[in-house]
């Protein structure tokens, strides 16, 4: 497996500066984000995106996937049709940007029935959310395939696709090899076991987020440093080995406000232990 880190783990600075930091602390690659503004944004031109790609190459860093936080404003399952259209346009821009960067996967939040930390999204009936999400992703699958960029559906705190069996069914019903799972290890812990999800989803898993979580806290404040929470990483790694997963794993962690280089050092060392590199 290759060791990556999310661009969200850095406390400011340019992409070029962050790529240099990632390399210095032993990461193989960086997962970028499509943002409303910035170096990879909804307005970015191909020339600007190619400049980001060159910066990564200069630092010896690979770019392999692209996330976005925009789905907490624009949901594929919104009750507002114009919002749903905007969300689909974001998926397409993600795919186009990823293709220019030679990233083979994007992370997509498939929608929600409701989100506690994004109440402006409103509440959507579960069966309606399921149908809207599936219709949207079926439409987008051919666009993804034409660009050779896979859509990875993330399991998030969206009160939707709550079990590995349901996620498996949802993906299988779309029935396109360019739509699969972007599996987040830490997000599962509030109501399940990541090793179960891994064994059930199997080859549907396109990419992986590493996080850790303390069940005793049980809220968003329960997310913590890798190896400081309740994720059974030996069982997780055994499950990945059993399904033959050997692609990227990305630390999706938050910066330390006082000294972020300490966080980068800790995260890199923790991932090496998890990946059994030493």
C-alpha cells in the first residue's frame, strides 16, 4: 500500500510548500481537494491545474485522488432540483480536474437524509434519497468512465447507506466498474466495525481513508490521532490483506494549531506502524 495524506491536514501554505512537507515527513502522495476557491477550484483552468501537477512532480509527490467539502453545501439528494444539478456539476468538475492531474479516483458524498453539522441541507426521506443518489450516480458513471476516473462513494455521517450490506447493494445496482467505495475506516466506528465493511465490500473499495475515533465520546469530537482511538488496526489490516487491497491509504486528519509538523511526524510514524513498515 502507498501512504498518502489529505491536503486538509496542512495548516495553510501553498500546495508546493505542502508537497515538500509531505515528502519530508515520509508520505508518498497527497490527496487534493476541489474547493470553491484556491489552487484547485471550480474556476481553475487546465493550465493552473497542470501547474499544481508540476509542483507535485518537482517535490517527488504523487497525486492519486481528489476529495471536496462542497457536498456539504450541494447534495445529490437535495429537495431542491437546482442544488442537485449543482452537485452533479461539481462531480463532473472533480472528474475533469482529477483526469488532468492523473488522479484515478474522486471522493463523492452520495447525499444524505440529514446531516447534523450541515443543517442547511435539510431532511430528505430515506427512500427518496436512495433513488436520487442512485439516479445521479448512474448518470455520472459514463462521464467517469470516459475520463478513466473512478467515483468513490464515501461512508460518512449522513444518516444514509448505514451498513456494508446496503453500501454493497447500492454500488452493485449501479453496476459500473467506475463506481465503487471510498472507504473511511474511522467513520464506521460510531455504529460498526471497519473490518466487517472491508470484508463485505471487497474489490468494490477504490480508495481508503485512515482515521481514528473514541467510542466513549461518540460525537464528532471523538475523532483523534491515529492509534489513539478504538479502531482495531491489526484486524483492519488483516481484512485488507484478505481482500487483496494494495492501493492508497490516506490519513484524513486535522492540523495541530500550535505546531503542525509534530502532527505530520506522528501521523507518518503511526501509518508506518499500521502498515507494518517497522
